[in-house]
């Protein structure tokens, strides 16, 4: 018995990279997989059915069950069609792996509104739309008394959670939004038997390989013969499969994963700086004095 034997899973952006790796391992572990991919280029333009079809063929050739879906998850209709594909094919849906995304990096001075909206549309709205469509399937089942045991696995990034990468204002905003969306969704959906988590994968994909600067350079480094390739997208997939399993109770958490290294990503933290509540006169001058004390403290620490 595989870790997700008999579970019905949709994986978005599953034609390449991380999504493909997730779909293949989920199928190998017994899941029936809807392989969703619009087949677009990295910037979201164009469409082709071949990336999803190729992955489905790989799964079927290995003895697994999978179907192709090319719905646009950035739209409400596309997300609903994707969930319907799972339900119409296998009678139910158990797991959503939100992975689809595009990239349109540009400095803020050159980032136009259409590009900003497109990136947030596929990433943030796509996560919302597919999750919402799945909830519309799960909630009636839970209300009817069924133990749903659903799972949503979202995809965030170090860009937007732990690292600042110039040129990625849209991408980082989307990924930070997905992290927050994950935590709120987990808090809400537990009562209907659905867990929600997110992964922040360190992996060599079309997106990371095209990122300028140190990230792209890191992904371009060759892997020595016999050495573990920690940036292989498949290295992130065992965590996804575990989070998708019916018997797992983890929820409301964001995990960075690279090779066998898994670290929990925590949100904004409040750092004690200075407290002026005891000041007799709360003024702009008092604020300035607080920042001066902060600067002095930081210099002493360094």
C-alpha cells in the first residue's frame, strides 16, 4: 500500500518541474492524479496540451492512473472545471496540490499593471480559486457526516517569505499572500476535515533557473557525479506526499524543503525595540530619539 493509496489528487502546473515530480511520486504512491497544466510559457503566454499529456503517459506507463486537464486555474471557471474533472472521473477529490505559476520579473519602475496582475492571478488567485472549488466539493460531504480527510498543499517561495530579491515585487507579493492564505485557510477548514499546509521548495525549475543574480547562478552549478542533487525538484515531493496522506494530522504550517532538509518557515515576528509609553510627551521628537537609541544598540551589537 502506498502512502496515498486510492486518494484522488489534482496537481496544478504538473506538466514540468516541481508539479511533474509531485504528480509522478503521488501516482507511484497509489494516488489517482489529475495532471493540470495549461502548457504556457514561463511568462504565461501560449498554451499546449503536451506537457500534461506527457506526464499522464509516464504515470500510465508505470501502471498508475492519471488524466489530463488543461484548465486555466487563474479563473473561477477553470478551477471549477478542474475539480469537476476529478469528481467526474473518480467520484471524489481528496487532495489539492497548488503549484501553477508564472514569472514576469521586472524592477518596479518597469513593472506594468498587467504583468503584476497576471503574476498574482496565476499564483495567488489560482491558489484561492482551486481551493475554493475544492471546498465547494468537500463542505457538503462533511455536512452529510462524512469524514472528509482532505488536504491542500500550497507552494510558496523564499522570495516573499525569507529573502528579498529585487525585481520580484509581483512574485514575492503573490508568494507572501499564499503563505498568509495557507494559515487562514487551515484555521477555517479544519472543522470540515481539511488540512492546509505549504511548501517553500529550493529546486531547479524554469523559474529559479531564469532568476537573475545569485539564485540563477546557484541553479546553474553542475552536480558532481555521484553527488546528491539537492535542487532536483523530486527532492521536494516526498514532503508533499506525506502532507497529502489521509493519516497525516499536520496543518497550518509552511515548510522550506531542500533535499532532505526541512525547516519550518514562521511569519512576521515582533522584535522588541523601544517602548516610549512611559514618556510624558509622546511626540515626533520622542520617536526620533527612539530610533537613535535603536541605531546605537545595533552598532554595539555588530
